[in-house]
C-alpha cells in the first residue's frame, strides 16, 4: 500500500476524534500539564509560556477558554508544590546500578 494512500480498513491506522468536554475538563487538563512540567523542573513563568504558545494546541486552547488568570493560578499552585521537591539519586558502590531514588524536601530531610 502506498504511503500517501492508507487503507481505510487498516486496523492500525491512527484516527483522531474530538470529545465534548466542559470547563471542569479544561481545568483538570491545565492541572495535569502544569504538574507534569513542574515535576520536570520548569518554573512558573516557563510553564505559563507553554500555555501562551499556539504550538501547544491543547494547552493554548485551555488558556483561551479559561483565561490567563485562572491558568496562572493553577500553574502557581503546581509549581509551588513541586519546586520544593528535589529528586536525588544516591547510588553507593555496594548498591546495584539501578539504585533507589530518594525524595528530599527542600530542608534536606530524607523521606
């Protein structure tokens, strides 16, 4: 089968659909995006910048639907929580190569 002429009966063909969703779904999506990027170490302004760029269609659409102030509040909350967590991978000479990952609070206390 030619590359530009997919077989419509092919069960592996990707098909995208839009599902109706309300404001609560948009808020939850913003919360998930913000938390994911905050966990990766992005600060509040950098995360908000993702929502402001049309390239990130889902995030940008949520910004347009909810408004910048609502999105900024959600991003501030996620960044506030996840920027206090620091992931430290401590592997001793006796530990296996895939040693445990230890979470530390900002104060340095091990959990």
